[in-house]
C-alpha cells in the first residue's frame, strides 16, 4: 500500500483485495465496500489512497489480467473469455482490454506468435518535457547474468502498471538513462524480462520483476529504480503488453 494507515483499516482493505482476487468477475465496488464495512464512497477513497487506483479500476485490472492469461493459454473465443472474466458486452471488454494492455484481445494472440520469432528490440517513445530525471537501473545480479535483459521504464498517470504510458524507453545492457519529465503522468514505473524469455513470460509474467518510484516526479533529479519481484499488498496486475509498446 502507498500510505500508512491504522491496522484495522489495513486488515479491511487487505481482506477486500483478497476477495476481489478470488471473485473479481462477480463482484462490484459496493460488494467490496460492504465486505470491508464501509460505505462505497469512503471505501473507494481509502482504497485509492493506499493502493494507488480505485477499487473499480482494481477489479477491472484483475479481470483483464485473467483474460490475458486465458487468451494465451486456452483456445476459447474472445467473447467466451470476456464472459468468463465478468464482461457482459464484448465491445466494452475489447475497449477496456485495449486501453489497459495496448492491443485488442485477439491481437494479443498474434503478438505472442510474432515475438516468439522476433523479440522486441530497444526503442524510445520519449516526449519532450521541461527538465529530466536521470535514472540508475538496478537489477538483481542473477536476473540476467549477461546483462541483456529487456527493461522498460515509462511515465504513468497512476502508481500502478495499468494502461499505456505517456512516454518511456525500452533498453538493454545499460545501467543509466535520462528521461524528460512528463507533467501529465508523473509516476515512473519499470518492468524487466530476461533475454530470450518466451512469449508467455513476456506478456503474462507469473512473478513480474518491477520497479515503482514511490512518489510523483515533477522536478529534475537523480533517482535509482530497483527492480524486484513485486511485493505490494494488494498486488496490482502488470497489464501492459511490453512488445505492443513499440507499435504505438
């Protein structure tokens, strides 16, 4: 969670998050609020303050995360996947999926086929900004011993890896980068995948290796991003499909 709170509130939020993880397709915000013992309005404010996104966004993220996994491990049609993860409308599912992941549901399968033959190469989507942040990248020594991991660092509007970034770079074999500030998306997030990872590991990592700067960045400075398996509670799914960013 992103801020301190009393233990009773922490337990209530954690319990609601676990319920969401178990039954996301059938729940709404009112259900989670009732489980926590708060009004929907108060619960939503508490949840957003401590998780970084609202409970409605969190439920959608869990549904989309599950849909990504089903699309890449099962042969069910897109409409059947949409129904299984709790969407009544195929158009709504496709719209939310594309917004969160970067490609439509059916294209995710084609993307997996493409990157199995040709992994993404370093690229830049940097937008001009007033000032810059110099970032030192720290990866565990055993994560990619040859130093050729693919590392994405980008600017997001929320402190959670959901939706497309407004700016960012994919690098490999470097330990320091400079990024122009992004006023509209001040949260700097990153994730890394080992060199030659298979498509499933790139698109739906079981234990994503991520880095999140804990506060919005609005002024030039030097920072360090330490990449590790996410230990946030509650965990927020990593939705962005890394290779799709190079097609934006």
